[in-house]
C-alpha cells in the first residue's frame, strides 16, 4: 500500500539519482524504466497523475498512419513496435486490437495505390500476423460493412488493425510499477524554484499543495517531463529561456451512439488530406481530432465552436445520414500537444532540448503512440549532437546506485546498470555528455556492473 505521507517524507529525506518533474505518460514511463534499472527515482506531479494531456487522447495506441505520407518511416516503425510490445507483452490487459475501415472517395483523401502502399508498410513494420493484415474492399463490401457511408463517389476502402487502450490507466499503472520498484512518487506537489551549486541544479524547492508544507528535493539529475508546461519549468532555472515548444490543441467529441449508429471504427478524410477517427465505445462514439495552434490559457483549454463544426462537417461529408449539430455533442475534451519549434530538429522523436544547467534535461515533442520504453532521442549541446539509446529494461533488479566516480560519462558512453538478457549479455544504457567539474574524470571505454558492495 502506498501512503502519501510516507512518500512525501522520502522526497524530503533521500537524495535521488533521478528526479522527474511531470506525472503524465512520459514522466511515468521514464520513472518506471529507471526504477527497474536500479536507480533511486523520484516522480512529482502538481496535479493528478495523467490529469492533462495523458488522459485526453483519442484512446488509441497507434503507429501514426498519418505520418507515412510525411515520410516519417522511422517514427512509424518505432511506434508500431512499441504498440505490439504493449499489446502482447507489457499491457495486454489494457491495449487491445481495434479494426478500422478506411473508406476511399474519388477526389478526396489518398488514392487506392497510395493507401495500399501505406497499409502494406504499416503491416510490415508491425510484423502483423496474417489474420490481421490489411484487406482492400470494393464499394459494395464497404457499404455492407458500414451502411452509413456516403455511396456517392465511393471508390472502395480498406480494413486494417491498430490498437486502442485506456490512456489514463496506462499512465497510472506505469506510476504504480515505478513505485513497486522503489521510486518515490507524489502528486499535488508543485515545483517552485531550483537551488544551484557549483553552476548546476542541486535541488528543487517544492510545495505540498495538500499539506501546505515546503520541502527540498535533491537529485543528481532532473528530468523535465512537464508536457505543455515544459518551458515554465525551464524558466525557473533561466528566466530568459526562449520557447522550445509550440502548443497545438486537439479537440475530441463524444456523441451518443443513437445519434451516430456506426458499426465500424472509421478513418475519414477531409478535402485537405487530413484524417479524423470515428470510434464506437459502447453507447457512445468518439470523434477526433483537430490540430490547431494554441496560445491561450493552458489551465482552461476549451473546444471552440469552429473546432466542433469542423469535426461534424467531416463526419457529415462521409456519413450524410447522421445529420449532426453541435447540440448532439454530449461531451468534449481538449488536449494540448507539443510540436517542435521551427528551430528544432525535424521529426517526432524523443528529444532533449537545449538547457542552461549541467546534467539536467528537458523532454519534449512526444506523441501518445506508446509508452516509449525504448527511447531514441537527440541531445543538443554547444557544437555537439549525439544519440541516446536505451534498451528494454531488465525485470525488477535490486535498487542500487552508481558509485560517485562513475557519475559523469562521456557522450554515448555505456554504463551497465544491472541485469542481463536471455543470452547473459549485460544490458546497458547510454547517458548524455556532461561537462566535467574540476578533478573529475570521465568514464573512458569501460562499464560498471552493480554488485552487492555497491547496493
């Protein structure tokens, strides 16, 4: 059983290897991964875990079909591999297969060849079993499967499989598993300021929003996983920090199944090549999403009438029998995304943004395709760029800390944190480059395996 007062006491009492700011899916998955590797981890969240973007998605764990026309093949392949890992290994009780029908219309959306090629790559990257591979159908079969489709200019369609899941519960289970592996976790703890020592962040001063007390969190490395509030955290360290993310808004609508009695989950295209999802969920249907720039109050993100009318217009174009109006919307929710800024590297991978403090990082630009336990990110330092790769976590190693002399490593130098794969090969993780303090020596060529003396 987790007792919050005990978790708060741990945050104030212990010194951590890794402190993560932000309890969405990114922060939760990082905490779980690091705790399973044996690091002493702290995770704080100023509100509810999964209380913002991570509970306001399309409820899909998908590979990102819409990124294939943009040439984002590596992104889609990685996301599909993660989807399959979640579905078959990590969280099969939460992530389930979901069949979609993608109707094709002449003069609107992708053509038959383009869709076929895209779905072939989708199946290839996911190593889809034969029974779930995409299947193209003619107009008659498409209408038989979904009678609500507009028959005018209907050129056929295709069935393919993706996956759906409970986004909030997936986040919460990552948080709980991190705690099971020794992480200290607490929500309703708000970061107020950083304390510096020798030119780097040494501690974070926080306030317990429920108890009203103040406490100091000490860690060797701070990870900024605050989602749309990433830049707010950065400015607590450097008030002049330039914006690193551009926010966009994604609106979802919930409509009663009686008003939109679709049989199949659908992918519908508009006249500009964008797609939206129409997904039955029991007695309701989820329709979404939009993707528009947002610069308003992040605490009160509202669905504008323009967003609602756009989504209903796309639905009406392909499902004319629905005759929906804004009054038919039972519920709507909005999430904020964090697209890259124009100055950042292209692509939607994990990324570490420029930061002014030593050995502290900012994570941004994450899509909710998967838990991202295997991370590939770009670290940006003055005149230097490198890639960090983290392999799959070993099963519940004993909690250990790295000895002090191995705290500073060169860029992409492997440090073995414990555990091994089925062949007995030690698993390792590569950390970003860090500027050395006087008297410190970087690890060069070697690795360190935890043992009982280092526990």
